[in-house]
């Protein structure tokens, strides 16, 4: 299966605390790709029930949604998790952000709960999506099994704050302490054909460090980043958008491979460098991403990759 086939932009995923009416009301104004309305870490224990009611009423009124909307519920093994689902699912969010995902069993439990609700509500099976958050050492070690636990998964998200706490280390802006965990999460996501979403960058005043970190995680294979402040959107979008020179080169690669196939071969030279299947796949990924961002006018034909045209 081509992991790019059903690509949806998730470059920027903005957390909005579920207990802040002013932030909820501003959701339609935010230019991020996705919203994560938070009922977990961003809400104190004393406010969780009130936040659930507030979020439910907000989503009931927010029908014309311009972004993907996920709700981060509390873990299902807490006293709030199942109540969160019961209240939120009738408002039809696009999906559920599951925090502290440590085992495939936790994903399957959520999948089963979503399946039951869909059957009761007359919805198509698979209507609700799942984005689990890998936030502990145990979760990182089980990332591969988590990534393959449900067909509802759209990606794996990495959460650095809880991860560093589980490691007993301090999080730094340079991020050396996160490198191995990030690569494990990316590998698991890519092997399962999923997107990989990086953790928040908490220092909202340090845009240069945000840019450096975002450029790093893009090189590692992440396709998006969570954030806590809408001021971070522009930097994140700029980093995750293909550069003009990348797009131009990808277009040349596609034309070169078409020429190669017309000559009956799968390999051709472009600017003195061999163009073969891996180079073509990278080019197609660039062009598919550019298309969904509106940077090129036409989507790329999958037959260019698979040679069946």
C-alpha cells in the first residue's frame, strides 16, 4: 500500500485546553491543519467534568469545521476516560487522541469502544480515527506493536514531556535526550504506513530553536508537529512545506522516469545522477505533499511509482 495515497496535512496540530472558552471560540480562526481539544494534561482534576461539558457544547455548535478536530481524552484506565468518550463521540470529532499509549491492548480497547458506539449510532465502522501518543519508555519500546494495533490509526505522536519524566532526565532545547526515542517512533510509524507527529516545543518565545528542532525532526522523518501556541504555526508550516527547488527537482525526476519507461528501462540519468525507484518514490512524496498544500496544480499519478501506466 502506498502510504501517501490518503495523505492529509497534519503539519501543525494545535492543543486547545478544553477548559478555556476563549480559546475554544477562536478555533475557527487558527490556520493550523488540525486541532487537538484537550481534556487531559491541560485540565486540572477539579475541572475535568466541567471541561467535558464545555467541550461537548462547543463541538455541538461547531458544525462547519475547517480543520481536522481531535479530542484528547483522559486514559481509559482513569475514572474520566470512558465518560469523555460517552460525552464527546455524539459531537462527531474526526478522531481521538489517546494519551500515554503504552501497549497495543490500550489501542484495541479504544477501538472496541469506538466500534460499539458506531454500531449504536448507525455510523460506518472506522468513522472515528485514532492518534495515539507515545509518551513513556514502555510506549517507545512497544511502538511497533502499537502502530499495528488498529486500522483506525492515522499516525503515531511523540510526547517528550512525559517521556523525559519517565526517563528521569531533563528536557533540553537541543534535544539530545530525545533522539533515540524519536527515531523509534518514526520507524514504527513509517513501517506501518502512518504519519509521525513530533512533540510540542514549549518555549513559545524562542522561534529560532523551534525552527531548528522542526528542521531536525523533518530530517528524521516526522511529517508534523504538535504545538501549544498559534504563533508557532508559520514556522512549522514553512519547515514542512517542500522548497521550490525540491519541487522543481521532483518534477524533473518524474519526467525522467517517464522517459526511461518509454525506452523500456527503469533507470535513467538526471544531471549525472542515477534515477531509480527509490529516487522516484522520494520525488512522488514531495509532489504529493506539494499538491495537498496547493503548491502544484496536479496530483501525481501513482502509476509513475508502480510502473503500471
